[in-house]
């Protein structure tokens, strides 16, 4: 039996070749952290979603938040959970970055009542849904989010459709 070695950034690990020319790799969690999610700052908490929304100062935003809460709850079939101090998420999934291989646990869909607007975290392909978004109403987009000032600015039925589409892609 011949022995070859290979380095995995930290310390050399050995690769053994048997008589059939098959390679057997000895991979341990010491040299590769595959399957272990990255620890991110924003984690799911046990805080009350309703208490958080009731503390929103702007009355219209508070009312809109309860409407979005019920829409997302109905469509996802999931109970809302607080993520960090200000995000409300539905469901849970381990995402793996295609670029880095980094894994993180995150919600399927969610939202947050921010000072300036309501931030809906849907992670949609803007180009793929351009026709629907044109009809949605007044909003802004950014990094997988829709930013809405108030629900009366948009078509709620189209928003529900976009939320369903976002969930189907996950």
C-alpha cells in the first residue's frame, strides 16, 4: 500500500490508495467543517412576536404589520418567530452559499417593521417577476427584499401571490 498526503489548509491529512487504485479520504471535522452552520449574529429567539409588533410606534405600521403577519402565517402554514430583535420569520431552512459553501440557518420568509418602511424578506428574482412587480404598486427593492411604506400603497392580492412564489422557490 502506498501513502500519499494532501493538505486541507490546516494540517496534512493522509490519503491511502489500495490495490484497486481507489482513493479513500480521511476527512474529519478538524480539517473540514462541512454541515456545520456558520454562527451569525441574528438568531431565532423566544421573544413574543405580538409584543414586538405592539411596541411599533407608528399606528399604521403596527396595523399593517399585523396584516402581514396573518398573510404570511396563512400562506406559509408556519408560526411566526422573532429573529434577533427586529425580524419576524416563518419557517426555518439551512441555506448553503453556492459561492462559498457557507451554511446558515435562516427563515423561509419574513418581515420587519422598520422606521422608514416595512421590509419584506422574500428573496425573489426581480427580473423573473418584473411583470407582477410592475402591477404591485408603490415599493422599492433591495437585496431580496421589498420595501413598502404602507399596505394601502400596494395590491395585497399581488403581494400574496409573490409570497407564495417566494415560498415555492425554497
